[in-house]
């Protein structure tokens, strides 16, 4: 690892010497003002297995603070927890990304204010969403091809118990392999002990409506089994430009607990949505049109316009359907010996369509020109407008299994993870009629799609990939000084195999890669007093490039190569360290974490247009070093008020020049993309049991959009609030509630994030003297002001 300008041991001393008195003073002032006695605590009774994601309550009277934005914990790694009390105050349509947006290091880029659009992204400590693992009660949720997460598919917000964002590495047992940027762990609420339920109704801006209902069975007979099932339906108009989104969703969970440490569950989520598309502009387009004009799709179809009608909004309607199933089980086999296992199965199908054009004669399939002519009835001057359907059908199954052996001073864990996925992607084309209509938005229809003279389909992409993961892991935690001092060490060996076929002529038919990567880790935690804790950890992570890196794609209109696949892909590898301090007092909970990352073959997500559709890909950015500090603090309710603050400073630099067009771009020492130096958030919650309100604001510093740092996204500030009233009881409803949520209350028009970074935006002279042409990056436009009224009640 390279030597840096910061001395981490010195920074650790500064952490303890500065923050300990600060947090202690805050707690002391609160106790004095309220005439409270000194805090009495009990030692931690929960021991963290090496690498496990656990939240440990340090004392019997310690609880969540900051209105549910911070909770006491003592795992030897940085993690922030959002609890149900905070989630319940937010707009019920909010996605998991929206709900963690105030946490330190979280940079959320959204396209709409209410959480419906799948065009959203998150980065943590400058590491993009495809570098973060997403796990729901032990089962992975990442897209198997591109590693990204789609939070609108995960769950309804009413069913979350907690959302934990571990800003550093994922735990040893986590079934993810792309998580250098951390882990988002989602947990469902447990089914209620008694039969009942909850119902919500929401209506607001942009003709938004949403209905939610959940039924709890209570204990079924005398089986000890209880469960819940929920259904929601929501619709909203696009807040800018034409379009309308619709979403249907089902969550369920069955749970049985017995004895002191045994539990078995069956849970799942089903999601079906049809979403509209928000164009992602360049910076010059943003300055020219803002949220209006050319930065939106066309409301009416016009084949004679400059875009030949390919900008018509109905050509970009995106349908998708997903199903997640998991069965987490924990069984105590003997005194101190526990088996944990989570089998899971998933299926998904979706279409990412886009407007394009095809020539009637002279079309290409792969690198071969198509003989004869295509049947395109509404062609003009030999060219027809078509909808390109880029469909993905995937199946995934696997399991994790581990044994945890706990003795008086030692916790040993050993386990295995297996994952199998089958992913088929293809792009076909559907003719567009004179009125702009095109059949079957789900795509892939042989009857409706454009065919060649021999009756076969014309493809712009046609590949099939099988991926298998085998991972063995072992970890051990030793405790000393009455559990105040803990040493944890772990090792994980990941064996990754990917094989595929590309049915387009031109590129290799069979592609694939195999790799085996050792991933050691170490952690130390010392509980100085019941209130004060320090920890240090070092972890290793890796990831392979996105699946699309294997395949060559061609333009069917010209035969030009759009993306060139290769079997010679290089894995990203990283080493990370964290040094942290936590304070957990009667009133104040806070933490400060210093972090350091070193990357080789850094994989950075970008978006590649493929014949009208926008497909994720990755750029190999070589080496990168990232250093910074995260801070957060919250106050437990004091006179019904609970404030919260968080902040991050980040210094992320590129370590080498990047190859481009046979030359080298002079990128060494430049700031990494998606890496704002400063971000900060504040939240203030008031809740007296009846009247409640929440105010929050987030500042995001400017961030570079190119590796040459010749274009950057401006900084921005957004704020939101909620006001409501909770009744005691009305008829059969327990605690019915009326709530108004106001998002982006100042109606800021801003770029919320970087959608597609590029190497350079301006023409640049390379190290070897050649001229390297620039390419414009594209951006997410953040959602405007929105208001949402919600009436809810439990029964």
C-alpha cells in the first residue's frame, strides 16, 4: 500500500483527544439541564463474530437518537442505522436509497421526488452503487449482470424494521462480491403476535396516488407460526416531461421462533412496474434547457422532426417484473453451537426500450450485412423509426450456510456460499406505426419484431451468461478483559466463474473468465468505558467488471462496433482501513471514522447507448487512493426534540495515467469522479406522541464528472419536511395518523448526480503527443418540489 500524507495512528490519538471530551460535554450538559443522575450502564452482552453484520446495544437504557437516524452499535466497523421511527415519518413511496440519504458518506442521485423512478443511484465515500452490496435478511439483491441495486423493487417502506448502511466493507458472511463501497442491509419487521394490520392512502403532487394494506395473522393456531402479507399500488405522472409510472408490490413474511435462539422464516417480495424515462442531459444541455425543452422526451410523435420521432416518450416505457424469495434459519444445535443458513431464489424480467432507426436495405447483424430488405412499412427515404427492445431475463438461486461456535472467550464461525445465475439479454426491434404506437412494451415478441428475409429475428444484441460463485470463509473472535477487548480475524476465498455465448456474428461465440481471490481481514475493538469505544479494521475486497465487458455490440444501421468485448478482463482489488471512535451516552450517540482505501483496476460504472437503449458498462480507472472522515451524532428525545448531524470529508485521487486511443491521458493526481470533498446533513425531529414534524437538509459538494477533471457538477442543497398528527384511537383504528410530506421544499432545480462519467470532456493532448477527443458526461436531474398527503391507521 502506498504511503500517504496522513499518519493514521496520530489521527487516532486526535480522534480520542478531541471527540471524547466533545461528546462527553454534550451528554453532561443534557444531564445537567434536565437534572438527571449520572448514566448507569451495563456491559455489552453480545459478542460480534468475525465480520458479521450485527448491531449491538451497549447498555440497557441506550436507544436510538436523532429521530431514528442513529442507533447505538459496537461492531468493529463503521455502520449507520435508520430505524422504523424515522422511516414512518417519511413519504411512504420513498425508496431505500431515499431513506439513507442523510447518513454520512451517502450521496443519492434521484430523478424524481417521490421514489418511483428506477433511474436512481447511490455512492458511498465516492464509491458507486454497483460497488455496494444489497442484502435482504441474508439474500443478495444486486443485479447479477451489472451489480447495481434497484431500490424501488426491494420492499415497501412500511415493512422495513431497519436499514443499515455499513460504509466500509461488507461482513465476512455477506453473499456479495462487489462491496468495496460497503453493504446495505435491509430487515423486514417481524409479524405481529396478534392478528391485525395497517392501511395507508396517499395522494399528492403530479397526480400521485398510492394505496397500501398489510394483514398480520398473529399466531396461526398453536403452531407458533405467524406472518404478514402486504400489497401496495402506486401511480404518478412524470414531474418533468410526459410519462406516467405505475407500481404494484407484494411483501410477505412467515416466522416461527422457539427456544432462546431458534428462528426460521420464509419471506419474499414481488414487484411489477411500468416506468417512464427521464433523459439525462450533458452539462451544456442543462445550461441551455434546464428542466424544460430538449431535456425531456417529446409528448407527441413526429417522424419528421430532427430525431425522426425516436424521442417520443412512449418508446421508452420500461416494464419490469421481479420476485425475491429467501428462507433465513438459525438453529441452536448444542450449547454454544448455532447453524445459520439462508437459501434463496430469484427471477426477473424487464425491457429497457428506446427509440432508434433502421435502414430498409443495407442493415447489419453483428459485422455481417443483411441481404435483401427489411419489412418496415412506415419508412421514409429508406429509413424507418423503430423501438429497440433490450430485454433481460434472469434466474438466480443459492444459499449461505455457516456454523458459529461460541465459548466463554472465543467465537468461531465457518461457512460456505454458493450462487448460480442464468442471465439472457437480447435486443430486437419493433416497427413504429405512423401514430407512434408500437406493440408489446414487454419486448421479445417474435410476432411483432423485425425479421430477416429467412424469418429469423434481427438482433442488436444476443447473449446468454452463466455465473457461479463458490466462497469459503472462516473467522474467529477472541475476547479479553471481560469482553472489553476483542480481536477478530477472518479469511474468505471466492471462486468466480462466468461463461457465456454471443450469438451475433463478428465477436467470439464463447466467452468467459475464471478467477479465485483470497480476501483476508482483521478487526480490533476496545470498550474503554461503557460509553466510549474505539475500533480498527482492515479488509480486502474485489469485483469483476460488469457482464457487458465480455460482449461486442454492433450498430445494425452501419455495422460499427459500439462496445468491444474481451475475455482478458481484470478484477478490481482493494485494501481498506477504518479507525473509529464511538460515544454512546444517556442522551448523545455519536461516532467518528477515519478511512483509507487503495484500489487497483478500479471499476467505474458508466452508461453505454446501444441502439437507443442505455446499458450499464464499466471503465477500468487503474489505481485510486481514497481517504477521509465520517462524523455523525444524534440526541435522544429531549423535550420531544431529536436533532441529528452528519458530515464527510473525502480526498480521492487517481494514481496513474489512463490509456485512451493508443495514448495515455494525464490523469495521475486528478480527483476521482463522483467524489465530493464535502457533504453534510442535518435533521430535526419533534414528536410528542400526537403532533410530530421532521425537517432535514443535505449539502452535497461539487464533484468531477471526468477523469481529467475538465468538467464538474455543481454543489447543491436540498431540504424536506413532514408535519402530522397521530390520534389515540378512532373506532377500531389504533393510532390513526394524518401526515404531509414536502420534498425539496425550495423547489431547487439541480443536477443530483453523475449518470455517465467520461475520460475527458475536452480534447486533450496525451502523454505521447496525440490528440484525444473529448466526450460529454451525462447527469441525473434531481426531482422538483412535491407534496404528499397520507392517511394511515392500524387495526
